[in-house]
């Protein structure tokens, strides 16, 4: 009995021990699970912190990339996404360029962080002094009947009205400059006697001869010397300065003169030819000196030659359209630039007149000149107080234009041709790689410098306004191609005194053609301003500006200016110290940089 009781007691003790063990194990499992869950949660939290931090730095990277692109004028699409580590950054720029907000969203495994930067543009300004109502280069000022310039005129070339008996008026003082004495710019004239020669005029295939050349400085062509002889008694030669068409003489004649056969002998000698006009020649452009005559097998010309001229080549052929033959030689020649003589003809002048020669003019003030005829007053000689005028530099330099191109490009690029949508819009700063066409009666607001690599066409009735944010500063729209301003196009400044819009082109169409083969607008002009256009400052850097009837401009500066009948230029005194601003987008400063999400 006792053994049986002991058995049960031992059995119960084992069960209790088992239950205790089970209880301890359960508690251990529960504790382990709790601890594991806690650790897992901590790991998840730590991972979220890491991923969130990675997202933040991705967002920062996006902002930094955008700011760098904008400040350094690197193109970008908007919005744009790019990879950063294990995530991405999505960048979006919004708002006007004078208060640009860049938002960057960093995303790493769907952990989102956002950073925003506020960029404020501080515009740059360029001071340009327009001291005359009209300033003209060597191409001169051509005034139609009843055209009027309300202001002073300074021309490096002639000032004249080609219509006999017509009336053109400058209500101010007129200056026509006399340049320095002509000097050799290009020469190929040794050794003597010449080692080679070019025979031309002896057959239809070698009827004419031509020599290409490039000048080293901007100036007018004065004359050409040739080292030449003749066989028999050929006819006179016409010497032409033409453009280049590919690798041959072009069909556009910029200047021409006659070489009398009687001035050339059967022995080599130097012969000079002057030209009826003295166009400006520009460095970098290729020109051709063409000797144009007839052909006869026994009466022809022999031009001294070598193969030493580095800036061109000689060819023979037929100028009227036949093929040109390579000679592998260079003719003997000298190109003289400069030496222009100032002249005023057939102009009514409200104040004084300054020119070497003044003819057929009515001067209210004093005519300062060396020679004169047909005027209402005799010439008063130049003196120390009233010297003979010399050529003046144009008010805008190539460096100014390069700076404006940089400012325009900083605002972004529009690829190809562009016509603004709707009935009105804002534009600038911007670079347009094609043509810009402003529709009829369109209202365009300029918010920054606009550079057009193609042509600019302002259609009839368009309105071009400067954004009020320009204040007293002025703005500009300019092109590498021609500018055509239609009837009744009105330009307006910001609304404050001293604010203007300038339209500028670097196109070199000079009224005859383009030395570099550029496309010209009406009358072979770089800029054509139609009837009734108003209130704009106009500038043609290297070409002709043609202003039609009843067009009224604030100031006009051109290589060559042609005013039609009734055209008018009225100078405003504020243009003597005009500030041309880049508008919003000149330089960017960071106003704020913060996380927004």
C-alpha cells in the first residue's frame, strides 16, 4: 500500500515539473517573440530612416543639378527624372524666371522627400550711348523726298538726296566724315620680274580673269592696282568687286570701275582703277576682283602672277555665266582701303553742316567745308574749334552682342521656327534657333532678351511691349538673319521714361547683296521697316536699313540707311545713356532652400 502511494506521489511530482518546464518554455517563447518583434520594428524603423535620408539626399541632388543647369545655361526638359543611388530624383521648375521655384522629389523604395529652392534673377545691364538721331557707317545716308530727321546726324559716309530738286531735312547738325588716307590692306606684288603670268581675253573660255581675297580690317575699298600688260589693242576692262559663290565669283557687284585699254602698255606696269562707289569690306568674307572684258585671239591681256598669296586664288573664265578655270596662280594686285571724303548733297540742314564737300544744300547754321557749290552760303574753313569730322565707331560692339546672346540663351532654347500661340503672349529671355514670326495684330510682351538665329518677321499691326518689370531700363530683340517690320507695327517700352525696345540685326545685306551669302529682305536690305511703324530703336550692325513712308523711329543706327519719302526719325534725349537690360534671367541668386515634404 505504501509503495503504491509513493508511486502516485512520484508521478504527480513529474507532472508538476513538466508543467513548470512547459510554463518556462512558453514564457521564453513569448519573451523571445516580443524581443524579436521589437528588434524587427527597430530594424524597420532604422531602415526607414536610412531610406528616408537617402530620399532626402536624392532630392538635394536633384535641386543641385537643376540650379547648376540653370546657372550654367545647360539645357534640360521640364520636368525631368534621373537616377541617384538606389532611387531617383524628379525635378520640376515653375514660375517666372525672375522668381523661379525648383522642386525636387527624392524617391527611394517609395520613401518620398521633397526640397524646394527659390531662385531670383538679377538682370544685367549694358550701357549704350546713342548720341545722334541717326548714326551711319560707311554706307552713308540716303534720304528720300520729304524725309525728316529730328536730331543730329553723324555719317562715316556721304549724306545725300538722290532726287534732283527734292527736299530732305535734318533738323539738327549734320556730320559727314573724311577718313584717313587710303592704305594698302592686301598685296601680292613680288618678285619682279614675275615668275608666272595669267593670259585672259584670248578666247571665250578665258575671256575674264578673277582673283579672290580677304581684307584684314573693316573699311571702305578705295582703289585697286594691277601689274599687267596687253597684246595688241584689246577693249577696255571693267573691274568689279563681287561676292563669292562657292569657290567662284558671285553675280553681286559691290563696286565697279573702268580700266582704259590705253592706260595699259605692251610692257608690264602698275595700273590703278577707282570705283564709282566705295562699299565697306569686312574681314572674314571672301571677295573677288573680277577683270571683265571681251575675247579676241590676237588682242588680249597678260596679268603678272605667282603662287604666293595666302588669302585667295586666281581663275579664268567668263563672268557672264561660263565655267571658271583653276590656274593655281595668284595675280599681282594691291587692294587699298580707306580714304573716303565726306560729302553732303541736296539736304536742308537746320543747324550746322560739317563735310569736306557740301553741294546744293540749304544750311540754316554754318557750312563748315573745304569745297562747296549750289549752297545758300559759302564754305567756312575748318579750324581747331570746328575740325573736319573723322569716322566714328558704332555704339554697339561685337562684345556687346556676344553678351546679349549669352543672356538670351540663359533663359532656354526654342528649337526651329517659332510662332507664338493665341492672340498674345510673353517671350524672353530665350534663344530661337529658327525664324520668329509675330502674327497680324498680335500682342507680344518682351520679358527678357530675345535672340533669333534666323529671321524676324513682325506682321502688320503687331504690338511689341516691354514688360513693366524693366522699369527705366530698355530691352532688345535681335537676329542673325534679316528683320522685316510690317505696316503699323508699334513698339512700346516698359511705360516709364527712358525705357525703349531695340530691334537689331547682324545680317550684312548692304542694299546690293550680302558679302557672305546671307538671305536678304526687300531691296537687298538687312532690315526693312514698313509704313506706319513707330517708337522703336533700330540697329543694323553690318547691313542696310530701309525705312518706308510714315515710319517713325526713336533712333536709327546702320551701316547704310535709306529713308523713303515721308519717313521720319525723331531722336529722344534719353537715348544718350540708355541701359539695355537682360530682363529676368540675367543672373540667378538663391533666395531660399528648404525641405517642403
